[in-house]
């Protein structure tokens, strides 16, 4: 089984203060996977990759309460490109 997903996000605000530092630029994100199930459905193997374009995307940003206004911001990023293999056995 093949699976693919593509997502486009326009420029977005990721904070509540409406400041330029809280703006996330537009981006494309693509994920894909391929899954093999044995004829008996007992065994499975899945190879996957997420964020194929390895885009750095802000998911959240806010000024730190203890900082001088406009000096320090807490920013969280979405995960970078990740890939792997999952193996399964059904009992």
C-alpha cells in the first residue's frame, strides 16, 4: 500500500501579540509511506518519511514574560525530516 500527503500552508501568525517575529512563512510539506502486509496478514513492514522537503516551520512563538519587551521570544519548531521503518507482528 502506498500513501502520500502534500500540504500547503500560507503565511500564518503563530502567536497572540501580532508581532513580525510571530509570523510563519508559507511552506509545502510532504509525507510518504509504503506498507507491505504478508498474505496471512500476520507480518507487516512500513517504511515512512515525513517532512520530505525538510522545511523549518514555526509552530508557536511568544515573548518571554521575564524579558525586556521585544528582546527574547520562545519559539517552537515543527519536526525536521524524519524517516524510519516499522515492523509488526499480529498475534
